[in-house]
C-alpha cells in the first residue's frame, strides 16, 4: 500500500489549465479531499480513476473559449462573458436541460401533453367544420359581384322574404338593366333518372341558363364555357357522373336520356366539370337548360309561379346598394298588382319605402340565410357555437398549461436562483423555459394531429360530417392551425417563462418564493375553467332534454310500422301507387297503402316541402297548411276522425272538391260544426269551393321546431304524388321492407328504392339539434376531463409542498378528516365561485335558445343543483386522492422529508 498516495499529476495540471484561476485552489482542495475519502472506501486505483473523471468534467468548450484576464482588471464581476443566448452551444444546452427536466417531471409532462393533444384534436375537428361552413361559396372568383335575388313582402302580419323567383324575372332584369353581366336561373329538386345503354342511374340534374359558367367558377375539365350550354339538347356532367356512367371512355359527344315516360329527353354531353365542392350552395351531377323543364312553356311568362333561385352578376363598378335602389322601379313595373293587393290589405312600407320589392343578397351570405334558402342553409349561430366551444376547450387546456407551469416554477425556483447568481440573464432564462414549454406544445400538437387522424372516421360517422384530410391541407386552414399553435405557445408557454425569469435570486435562495399562498391569477384561472365546464355541462343536459322532449311528444299519429317511399319527380307517383296497391292487395303483411305530396320527417331524398294556402273566409284572414293526400291516408297513420267521415273512393266528389280539416282549422274559421260547410275564398263565386266532410285532431305534419298551422287535406286526381306510405304488420318489419323493395323493382325498375321507416325519418327533423347536443356532450366531457386533469396535477404539487404542514398538524392532534377538509376546502371554494358564475349564464342562455321552439321544456332547478353537486363531488374525488394519501402518511416521515 502506498504510504503517501497522490492523485494523477497530469490531471491536476489539466485542471489548472482549464479552470478559472479564482476557483482552481478551491477545486483542487475539494478533489484532493474527495480522493483521500475514496481511497479509504474503495482503494487507490478507484480513487485515481474517479479523480480523473471529475477533472475531465471541467474540460468544456465554455472554459476553453474564455478570454484571458488582463492584468489591468483587478476585479471583474463576471469574468466569463455569457455567449449569445441563441448560440448553438447554448441552444444545445437548453435542449439538454429541457429533456432532463421533462423526463424528471413525467407526471407534469404527461398531464400537459395529454391535455394539449385532446384539446388540439377536438379543436381541429371543430375548426374544420366551422371553416368549411364559413368558406361556403368562397371558391368563386367573382363572389363579391354575384347576388341572389329575393322578394321582400311587407304583409300586414309581418315581413316575409322569399328566395324562389318566377321564370320571367331573370330575362326582364337583363332587358331592363343591360349593365348586368349575366343571370343564371338555377332550378334543382329531386334526383332524376339517367339512362345510358339500358343502365339507369339516379343523378341530380339541375336546370339553368347558358351564363352559368360565366357567373360561377365551377371548373370545366372538357368543353368551352362559352357554348357548353348553348343548345337545349346539351348536358354538362360532373367528373364523378362521367366515371360512373362512361367509365374510362371519353364522354364528350355521347348521348344519354334524362327522365322517364313522357318526361324523358335525350341529351348530348358537351362538357365535363370538376366535381362540385362540398362547400358549395349549388350542387349538381349534371346541368341542362332550364327551358327543358316540364312547366317552362306554361310558366315562362307567369310572374306568380315561383320555382327557382336566380343569380345575377353585377359589374365591378356597380355598388350593390345603389343597384338595389334602382330595382324599386322594376318592382313597381312588374309587381304592381301584388303591391296594390298588399296595400289594400293594410300593408305598411318598410324603412326603404317598399311594400313589395326585389332585393339582392351577396353569394357569401346565401348559405347562412335559412329563410331565403328554404331552410337549407346552416344557422350561423350553430357555427359560432362550434367556434366558441373550440375556443373554450383550447382555453381550458391553456389554463391547465399555465397553472401547471406556474405551480411547477416554484419547484424550480432554486434552479433559477442559482442560475441568476451565476450570471444568467433574464432573456436566457426566458428562452430556456419557454423552449421547454414549446417542446411540450409541439409534442401535444403532434399528438393531437395523430389523434385526429385516428378518430376522423368515427367523428364523421357520429356527427354526419364528411371531413377529409384534404381540407386540412388547405392553405387557409393550415394558417389557422399554425396561428392557434403560435398563440397557445406564446401565451401558455410565454407567460410562465416570463414569470420565472422575473424571480428575484436573493429571495429565491432565501426560500421566500413558494406557492403555498396561491395568487389571484391561479385562482382566477381555475374558476374560469370550471365555469366553462359547468356551463357546457348545463347546456348539454338541457339540449339533450329538449331533443328527447321533441322526440317523445305525441305527434297525433302512429309513426311505428309505417314505411315511407320517395317517388321522385320523374315518375308518375299516382301510377306507381296504383301498381303497388294492385300488387300488394292480397298480401297479409300490408295493412294499408296511401300517397301524399309531403313526406313526414326527412327520408333518404332529404327533401322537405310545405304548401300554405291563404284566403278570406267570412271576412277572416285564414292561413292553412294545404296537404295533398290519397285514400287511406288517415288509416295508414292511424288518425281517428272526430266528426264527419274519411275520404271514400266510392264517392266520386271526394277526389275533386272535398276536404278534411283539423280541429285548429275549424277553430280558425270559427265553425263549431264545420262538416258540410264550404271552404274557400269569399271572392270565389265560381262554385268550386270545397266541402268539409270531416274533422280530425291536430297532428304534427312538420317538426316541433316549426310552427304548427291549421291543416286542410284534399285529394286531387291531377296533382303529383311524391311519397307512398305503407303500414305493415308488426311482425317481421325488416322482411316487409325487403318485400316492398322487391315490389318496387317491378313497378319502377328504373329508379332506386329509397324506402325508410317513418320513425327514422322523424328523427331527421331534429338532426341539427341532435348534432349540437352530441358536440356539446363531447365538448363537456373533454372540458371536465381537462379541468380535472389540471386540478389533479395542481393538487399534487400543492400537497407535496405542504407535506411539512400536514406532519405538524398531525403531531398537534389533527384528525385525518380534518386534514382532508383543510386541504380540499380551497379547491371547493373555487369550484363554488365557478358555479355561481356559470349557472346564471347557463340559465339565461338556454332560456334564449329554448324560446326558438314552440314545444319546449321548462328549465328545472334540479338540473343546475345536480350539476353543482356533481362538480363539488368531482372536485372532492379529484383532490381527495392526494389529500387522503397525504393525510395517511406518518408525520415523522413528513417532517423528515423537509
């Protein structure tokens, strides 16, 4: 054994060479002392190896690049100038420290990454849905100059707007205002039958004018937009339709037939257009000239037959408002009779001095106006609700991030203090800490993208959307997401970093910085996120209750066991109905068959229509839903007649001038015993008034979200039947549906069978409400999850810092329930404040929402009480896990840990 062991001299000389002179002596002393202790423990060889390793740890670029100290500088506060904070070496250092800290705090990192991933995922979905809605029709290059015309009628009982135009309006506008660059009448409806070489296809064939491609920016893949619709026999088909019908063959110049029976016409393909984007108000599979319409010849000069949408394109130098003022003369010229009639009824001019006028609506607003678009548009309030929900989710995730970062900052206060005492600058600390949070945001963002990809199909299936990744790659949406990422990173990561960089090094090292007394900011953020969560939960419960209520309210007819079959425009519904009656007459599974002009609910054709008749009856203004039905309608829907009788085919007059009215109609016309009375306008002296033969109870022909009007039903031998209703026996419903499908192939082989059960159709009435409630449910669940996640992590950090306090309380005799109460009460107080904020807001907001429904639920105090109790319970459970665990720890261990 060496009696005088010494550390390796070359290592000592190396240390002198690389170590700052003012630290050399102290370090050499410490290393020598450590060397001797190591010899005593593990022997000289191991001590020498460890000495060398310790010396080598000081050989770093930082020391090698330091400037030599000049003799003139006898005292320098910081002899080693800090490198620029974006120096590659510093960045590498930041990255290393960041990984170490994140790995060391796995719980904190997991909570933040999980929260951000979930929040990003749901936000991407909601932003994408909103983005597609808000960018409707934005792909048209001249969208600012394209306008849809509509009528404004200031009736005595209110203002009515109507987007359907009559055929003469478009040509008259072009003739009277030659500066108009073009007009396009767009007449769409149900799908038509397309036949090519004996094969039949159901396609949406839209009728329009030759200026269609001059006005809109639908891309033509083949054909010239100047003459593609010049002839009445031309047809332009979409890429999808071309591939479906002609496969890989060139469709240009090929023939196809549209329609059936007497409505069948032959066309030649003169153009192929790109498929219509899903965010277009105008959808089509094929375009033909509007002159091919069945009623064009009879209605082309009929100013009262409103049948289509009309779009015009104004020159760039013509202002919308100025041109609209010029349309006053147009209204007076062509609608003088309507204006006179309205004035006689007591109509008052609006603020523009118009009783009846033609107005213009910019193309960008068409999608959001449900009144003018006939209920097809998307309610803008729903889109803003989605955006608000996305914002709330993101806000909760950011609050979690900020709270956890600030809470965790106190555990890193000593590190910050030491760094500052060693000369670290604020900006360097800020970049280091902000870099760490940016890394978490980036991982959370990538996790959210992965989650979005994995759940895209499920989201589409659940919410009936058609989202694809192509939309996510659109520049506008990419910019939106990057902007959100930048804002979240800057706010959620930047604020805690800035706070930590501001720490006073002296106070930190003295231990005066702690989080045992939370600041207003942390409490405010917790209150905010729980307020949002509670608000969403209350709204969700009430929305679900309202949807359930609308679906459970008795409609006045028996919806079960009834199959609804759309006939479409191209078939003769009356002939199809007669064939089905004959074919199924002896089938015991078929109870009754009837026809109607209006479907109940929304079937596969997604078509909904309403016909309202207004007239003066004994001096009273009467308005009624005017419904075309066929024999056995009441029997099929199991509606009982309260007075009089049902329609009977043995009475010939029942098919011409007999009607059945509802009880509310009888009340409206003021007749206690209306059976036998004649119904019609007072001015009608032609003897064609309809006789009332029966009275039935009121029933809901339309959704409960729509106003229920008095109803009048009639049978006509000339009007078209668009739907066939079949009541089947209760046993083997699916078998009955298959049987009807089989029969349909016999009676209408050229068209697709689209039969559905009536109760499925009725659910379609509440599609928007159900979708909103589902989205709110998802958002509420995520909001609660994120809030609890944040609370869970904060509670863990707070309790860890109060370990010594818990030990002292137990030594002083505090009981375990008492300790749990002390630790939990602060969080429960915050949740209580959140409830006081959220519940009044939820009550007010849902009152406003429910006011839109004629049939609505009454808000119950028990909903809010239940949500409040659940929120407090969840808080106890979330915080309680840690508090119970902390309260059960041996106080000796708690005190020793500090």
